[in-house]
C-alpha cells in the first residue's frame, strides 16, 4: 500500500458558477473563489476539486468544453486562475481540476472542423456513422443519450450522424483515434505543468466504444450501456494516459465511474494496474431511488452493506467517499429522517469522514444546505428540462408527475448559490443570480454558523481537524458492528492496539445501543460528539441523530 498525499486529504468540491460572484454579474467566478480561500482554510480542508472552469458555451454548465487550455469568459482569465492556484498552494490546499474528455462542446474547434467535411483531418476526432433505413435518416444504432432521446444527431451537410451520449451539444470524442488520446495527455500535462495536483475525470468509464457499435439492451430506461461502460479498449487507453501523463506527477486521479460495480472497482483502481488512483461509484447515490428517479426511503441495512463492501476491497485500492456532488440532490433531507437536520448533518459528517478513504464535501454541505422547493420553471438544468420535456411530449397529463419527480431528484438542488450570509441572495452576488437562491439562506448561512459554537459548520471543522494527520483514520482497518441494526451505523477503525470507534444514530428518535461483546478496551476517550452529555463507551440510549467518536486502546 503506497502512501500518497490524497490518502490524508479532505477534498472540498466547488461548483464555480454557484460559489461566489466577485463582479455582480450574477455568476460565480475565479476571483470569487480566491476571495473565499480564507474560509476554506478555516474549514480545514486541504484539497479542492473545481467543477469545469474551461471555455464553454454552457449547454451543460462547463461540462461541454470548447477550449481545454483557457478559462470561461464568465469566470475570468488564465491569470486569475494562476493567482488562485498560487494562493491555494500557499495555504496548503491542493487543486484538482475536472477533466471532461469523453466529449467536447460542439463549439470546440475540433468539432467545428470535423463537421466541415468527411475528409477533414479532424473528422475522425469524433464518432460519425451513416444512418440506417432507406433514406439513411434512422440513427446508426439504438443507443440513448443519458439525458434521454437518441444518442445521435443527424448532420444535413454530410448526411451522417455523430454520437453524443449526453446533450447534442456534447459530441463524443473518438478515443480509437491515437491523435485524440495524445491530445488528452497533452491537456493533462499542460495543467500539471501549471501546477494543478490532479483530475476528477468526468464519465471516464464511457470513453471506449466498440468499432461496430452494436444495438444495446434496454436498461433502467437507457440503452447501450453494456457496450460502452468499460468498453473494449478502456484499460489500454487509460494505461497509456497514465504512462504519458498522470504517473509523471505526484497527482491524484479519481474517475467518475458510472455503471460500474464492486468487481470493476479492483480492475479500475488497483495500484498495481497503473491506471486510476480511485473512483466514485454510484451505489449510495441511488440508495433512496427506484430506477434512479422514483424516490424511496433509505434502507440503512442496505446503505451500510454498500459501504462495508467497498471498505473491504483489497488494500491496493483506495476509496473516494461522498454523499453530495453537483449532480445529486442534497443529502439533507435525502439521507435524514426528518427532525433537526443540523444534527443529522453532524451525524452524516462523522460517518462520511471516518470511514476509510478520501472524503469529498460538496459546497454548502458543511452548512447543511438543503434541497429547494423549486417552481417548475426554476429548474433550468439540461437534465431536468429534457426529462420534463420528454414526458410532456408523451402526454401533458404527465407534467405534474414529472415535476414532482424532479422536485426530488433534479441536479438543480445542488446548484443553488452558496449561502454566505443573511443579506440579499445569501451574499452570493450583488446582482441577479443566474439561478434561484434557496430562500432558507436567512436561516442557513456561513456567517451565522461561524458565530454559533454548536453549528454544523463548526462541527465540520472539528471533525476535519481530528481526521487529518490521524494515522488510525487514514490507515486503520474497517470493522463493522451491528450490521443488521436498522437504526445505527457502528464501525471501528483499527490500527494495531488502537482504534477509533464510531457510532451514528441515523434516526430522528432515541435508539438503544448495546456495546458489542468483543469490545474489551483498556482505555477509552471520547473525541467528538454532538451530545455534550455523552459518557464513556458502554451500552446506552442515543439521542436522535447522536454521533460519537471514541479513541480506544486495547
Ligand atoms: C458527469 C457530470 C455531469 C455532466 C455529465 C456530462 O456526469 O458530473 O454534471 O452533465 O458528466 O459531462
Ligand atoms: Ca461573476
């Protein structure tokens, strides 16, 4: 097991568009981020992941890149970026960029060229095919876009279709073309040379498609996954990229691994394979949904099993743990059980930070920012609008149902502007925010929580401070207790004769805790709890959402 810096990191994800607006145009920007480095340092995190800041026409808020080597106009300039990077580094905070290379924007010059003619040198940078049917107007295969509808767009001029697994403004790159792979390595090296410390790789498991592009099977409402999730040349291409770029720097490479399971995790991240350092799986993201979209109550036993399975992967792999990101609704209320959500937030913080792996906190999670009661027209994300639009086409009678589903699942919930203080727009902007601010900013905001000793924010600081540099928290083995208990999440992290013993009451009611018989400690010290009356480790009744971390010596 190698010791690398990211194993002792707490990463904070910034969604730049919604973080802090420095110039009053209603859109978060780089200078805004720079102005909040003090806040992040005070929070105690030691790495950030920035959602894309590259040039983009923003069909998918930066996940459609038109120039990989420059900064989006709305966010500022490359000089602003360099200044921010330097300030982060001065404050001991590493910077991880988002690498979106399954697709580009249709405004990228490669695609603009590619579209010009069939013999353009860039034609083969993308996936073009003749259509089917007599007139060739039927898509080349039955694959669907992850945002619904066919994964193909017809181009009148050349009479061919191009593939887009996301929006039609996001054409898929053709990784079978060695030139494309070289471009990707060059892009990574460009940012590494500037000083960035790693990449979160967007939908990386989709990059390799079979040449013959066979029809796919219907799966959870989408078609084609079995052909392009860890496709035929995936490992070859990633090994190559690792060799040409990632391995040359002391970097952290974590990939979004949609559609992959437990076994895949080893193949994708085992350190002996020289591919990725870590991945984000989706098993927990879907724990409160049927078919990804239909909301259901969290089953804690299942929830714990998902964590347990991942925690028990071979020591040559490394977990990245998250509850929230820019694609998921807020964990409050998703993973809570009603009642005092701030206390629920504290309990969730302990569970997320104390399991083994690198924890990722999403902006506002440390404040307990919640989902928003959007009106229909306030959900403006491409996913929500395309899905609601599709159901409307099937029948306007489905409008209300689709709206209600989106009210639980839309990505917009995570993207409402950061709530800095109680002034207008939560202090995010002095102008008109690009999307609605959650009206609960008057109650939930950073300024208010800074000055409240018992706030969620101050609790996060304690847990982060406790975790970083703590050998047991970094390397301790994970042992789960009370697996079948439907209310409590109880685990231990063991390192030689010491351990951290963690208790989390996931329920909004008093719950009995029975100390497992095998726990016979010599010494015990309570390190952190949201119950000021918590005593030493023994059988007891836990308060709603109570959480405790003990250090034990055997
Ligand atoms: C990833 C991103 C998401 C984006 C999609 C297409 O899932 O996290 O925000 O829409 O890829 O790039
Ligand atoms: Ca701005």
